[in-house]
C-alpha cells in the first residue's frame, strides 16, 4: 500500500499498523490481517476451547467452573448446554442453562459435544 495510509487494526483500533508482505500487523495487539479479504472478516467463525467450529443449535459442555456475576450461583464443570445461539460481542454464546436461566457464555470456556 504505497502512497496511502494503512487502515487501523480491526481488533483493537490501533492506527500504528505496518505491512509485512501481504499482511498488515498491529504492533499493539499482534493481530495480523489482510486488506485484500474484507469479505472474510464479515464471515466470522466461532471456535470452542479445542478449536472445533461451533454453529447455532450445537450442544456444548462447560470446561471450568464459572461464577455468575451478581449471584452466588456457579455453572459447574461438565454442565451440558443445549441449543446454543452464536452472537457478536464479548460473550459469544446466548443460551439457557437448566436451573439458572438465560445467560451469555464465552466460547473459550466450552467444548463441543
């Protein structure tokens, strides 16, 4: 990208990106991305803690005890969560857990069944 300013990092918003071959790299968060493939960025892939691809309607298992903010309840290791819904945001999974109710989970704390 000569004679043009480089785009900011899509992950952290840093303006200090630099080129390294065909990739752009963010020195602040180490995110590597390509300007040539904006369509890939629009199509997000969610992965569990083991790297398996998740989809809406999957069943997952919680891999560590999760404290629930504002409550003394805990989601225990091995809790099975059925019919998940994947969403954008800090918590990637919207689901209903028996005995607890509606909640958001992060994909890094679940594994696909």
